[in-house]
C-alpha cells in the first residue's frame, strides 16, 4: 500500500517550474495586449477632443495676383495665411474673394465657369458668388473677404484682406 500512496496523480501536485514560467509569460502577454488596445482607443479619442494648437499665421491681407491675369468669369486660388482662398472675377467684371475652405469637411472649393458657382468636389456642395450655400451638405456659407485693387494701371495687384 505504501507504493500507491507514494505516486500521486500528476494533476494534484504543485505546478512544475516550467508551467509557472509559461503561465507568467501568457499573463504578461495578455496584459500587454490589453494595454496596447486601450492605448489604441484612448489616443485617437484624446486627439479628437483636445484641439491642436493653431498654426495659422495671423494674416491681415495677401496679394492674390495681378488684376490683368484674372479674366472675366474665372477664379484663382491663392494662399491666405495657412489656408487657401479664392478670388473670382464675375462675368460683369466684379472681383469677389472667399475662403476656399468648404464649411462641410474642409475641402478646397473651386470656381466652375460653366455655372458661375463655387463648387466643392468632395460632396458636390455648391455656393453662389455671394458665398451662400446653393446645394449640397455644407451647413453655412463661405467666409467672404474684402478685395482691393492697388497699383499702377496695367500693373494692378488684387489685394485680399479680412473684413
């Protein structure tokens, strides 16, 4: 009978050192997986909730180009601070300028000569030449800018500034 009590079943004793090391390794691996998953969720959410510092330079005015280069019923994109802007010469010859950043998803708008409208290619939003929404998903109109023509006749610059 002493032989039977001497041999215990293999599952009832304390774990072997190799089983303990494997369990510790798997626990650590699982913990790393949970921490990295949490970081992958928290980081984008925190970037969304905390706005980035404004890197846009405070621009009061910018030269859009030469007045003679802007033909009737055409538009010209130009940098205005850290964002694009657009100046349009209407078919009647009036100059108008707007922020070229669509109010829906910040895409760049462009001038369509065939419809005489400003158009956002991202989701087919259109604006009239007053900057007002005509159709599409944009929630509000474009920011209108002030246009001045300065310089010698024939060499006039189109200068755009905030209102």
